[in-house]
C-alpha cells in the first residue's frame, strides 16, 4: 500500500476474449520458465538461506537483518534497472527505512502514520517523506511463513510504489485523474514491479538469488494479503489479481508494469458481498459439480460420468493422485478420508476442496475426449479446465471474465475464487495426471487456471 498522510489501503465481449488471452496470458506463459527449474547456484544460495528461513521462533532471529538484506538486493536491482529503462536516476531513499513496533509508535511515530493502530500488520511507502515503513511483527510472520522470499515480496511491493511515483504516477496525478490512476492500479503496478525484481533475482542478479519455488512462496505471501470479501473498495485486488500482476512483471518486465492500465484490473469488490456459508463435504458432493464436465465431454451411450464418492473407509484406488483421486475403471472420483482433506477444507476453505474434486472430474473429461491422461500437458490442461469450470461457478474478483457458459449457479461467492488460487499456488494435486505426476509449479498452475477462466474450455483443449 501507499500512504499520504494516512494509509490508503464485467464481463467483456467474447470477441475480446482471444485478444485478452493473447495479450495478457500467453506472453506470461511464453516468457516464464518452469518454477521447478533450479540451477546448481540456486541450490547453493537456497541452502545457505535455510538457516535464516528456519530461524523465526528460535530466539536469535533478526528480522531487521533479513529486511536489510532484502532492501539491499531490491535497491541494487532498481539502481541499475531504473536508469537503464527509464533514462533517469534512481535516488537514494531520502526518508529512510522504518521498521516499527506497534507498541512503540507513541514515541517513535513513523512518517505518514496518523493513527497508531494503522501500523499493525501493515507496511507502506510514504510518498511525502520518501520512506519505507513496516510493522516488524508482520515481517517476522512473513519470514516464518514464507522465508526470506516472503519478506522480499512485501518490501519489493513497497519499493514498487516508489517506482511508479518516480515515473509520475504519484499522489498528485491520482488526485488530478482518479479514474486513470485509482489506488487499485498503483497496487497492481507495485505487484508487477515486485515480479520484475524477482525475475532478475532468479536470473542470477543480486545476492539473494531466489529459485522458482521461493518465487512461489513470495507470490503466496502477496496473494494471501488479498482484499477481503465485502471490502469497501478495491485495493490490492483478489488473490488471482495479485498473482497475475506479479507475473506480468516477472515475465514481461518493468515497461509492461509502467504501462499497466485500469482495463487490466478485475472488477471492483462488491461492498455488499457476504461470504457464502462454509459447506461440509457431503454438501459439496451432492452439488452437481460433475455436471459441468459431463456436459463438456459426455460419456458414451449407456455409460455414466464418474460420481463423487465420499470416504468409505476402503483403500483408495489411486494413491499417487492424493486424497481425492480419479479411479477411471469404476469410474468414480473418490475421497480417501475426511482427515485427508481436512487441512485443505478447514485451512483454505470449502471451495479449495471443491477445486480438488473438480480437478479429478476435469481429468476424467480429458480422458473421455480421447486426450492423454498421463503426458506432460495433462496437468496444464486439467487445471485449465478447472478454470473454465470456475468461470461458470464462481463470480467475483479476478480479471475481466468472458461469459463462456451461462449463469453462475450461485453456490460460490467472491471469496471462493481466492480459495481456489491459494490452493493452486500451494498444492500440486489439481495438476496431477492419472499416475499422480505433476509437471506444473505453483504460479504455472494459477496461469493455467486463469487461461481457462478467460478463454473457457476451448482455450484448454486446443492441441
Ligand atoms: Zn501497496
């Protein structure tokens, strides 16, 4: 977020879909490299960092030192990248860095802070003072949950605000033309610039040298800080918005970030939106979740599509796929046990479990269409079809979405899309083939999902 002096915390025509997919999604796919790719130098750097990443809670952990390293690396990136790309200098941060404790703001009030409670779980770039400010406890949590990459993601995002400010998208410009430079746009730009920094790091720039799996952790740290359902106004956007904005910078670089426009943003959050009730597993199964995929790929005459089977206590048919598995012989999508999905169901949400189940029905549909269920493209295609189903089933946040399959069934609400994205970032099971093998990393799965959400099943099933 940015602060000054207080914290600031649709659908499109079918013809436009292809252009949007080509313009937005395909360059991301083409320019990305597999997030599972690691060079030997990546391994060495990541191993050295393990001691730091494991340290929060150990007593001697110095989150200020981690933040200092991250800021040093980010500054190193911008001090060369900014002049080289924008033909102007990258000045030192005049107002400095302000790690802040919520208990201490009465005596040491950081710049731009009006109410002391504002610092809790917060970080911001203060344009008036040219200063970076963060809640030390929040950064410590990020370090514990996401490692150095999580700390760097937050600080790279705040530095991203400084970048667009130096490029003229500042508070004065926002006041003069709020429709062109809404807060949501500058938040998206900041995520995008963070992505550009991480790409440089992955490519061997700087000292931290993050690898692909650490970049996924960085993105997760940002995606988890999505706008809550019912937020008064759109700020950072939904989890999908944040991943795609980051990925634009990662894949396409800083000029792409600087050229971001409001047209790329998802619809504004609906302040009237209420979370839909959390559903238990039997309710999920009784929902006609398989219906979308049966319609997409009808079974042969006299055959049924797979039903979803609740835990029976019997051994699963395909352990390698995980707790929710397609058993093609029966056919059935079987859930091993309640315990096996409890982490996803309670930890992320009921729609995360539904996404696991939808993934197996998507895999069955791929088989019925005569496409391979065990090659290198299977996982990408499967998750893409889950995205197509999501566009049908889940309304709400996210980039502009085509009307591919008719009305939403009303079961799912805006927060459910966030649950799907958080699952895909952290869990490879939706992308596993029939033998349980996944070829897709976290961000790649979200991009596959977004492609299906934008383009519908046709975008997934082309050769
Ligand atoms: Zn921000």
